[in-house]
């Protein structure tokens, strides 16, 4: 299913665990959750103790990018209820995960990859996740008609200035190459 919001604007598919909720100590601010209490992935829900790791400055920075944001996370609707308000985002579209047999995908392909490409249609997109690998990059380059940036975020750090700089550079290149570009 293809997303319908803003037909020409690039999309940014956003994962929560890792990119928005880092699993390492946050740089520049004290860690509120002890390392021993942090599970390898956060369980969705508004009462998750890892929500304290969200950086409220990230939401306005994401909105300022000028692309359409889409949740691409196992948090599903909980991302709009528990994450978005804490970081200053409005409710966002949620990519729904159809059930797909694991053996139907090439070995090493992330289970999200095909669904993200399907939702994007021909639109350019960024996928920000901490689990992107080489097979995902190959599959997207051969399966997606539009431009894409598969951007792996360090789960120990979450989104950083360097990540936002990469998004901005890529979005400028897409805009420069788009309709009406000189």
C-alpha cells in the first residue's frame, strides 16, 4: 500500500528503538535509566521507562527537514501516543506491518524493507533505523524506482547532529534534482 500524504515530498520512515530511544548513555545529559535495566529493545507503551531517554529537541528538528514523517516501528500507534507528544511531533502516519513469512525474503533482508518500499511507491525516501544492512541497500536499489537514503543510526547514540546533516544533504540533493530544478 502506498502512502498518500504529500504526493511529491520525500518521506522519512522513522524507527523508535535505537534512533529515538538510544540504548547507550546520552551524550551531554545524565542517564536517568540504569544500564542494567535497559532491555535490548523497548516495549511499546506509554509507561515504558525508556521514554525518559527521548530528546525533546529531536521532534522540531525532524519537522524542520521538510519531508513527510512516517512511523516505521513496532511501536505502531503507541508511537503517536507515547513518543510523538514527548518530542513535539504531531500524530504521524503509521506503517502497518502485514504478516510475511520469514522464508519469503532473501537471507539478510530486514523484515521492514519490502513494506517500506511498498508504502513509498515511487516517492523518494529516507529510512532511519539501527538495523539496516547491506542486503537491505541492495534490495532497495533494485526494487525502488525513486531515490532513497537508507541511513543506519547508531543505537547507542540515537539521532545525532551528523545524522541530521546527512538527512539535510540528501534532501537538498533530491530537491535540486526534482521538478523545476535548474
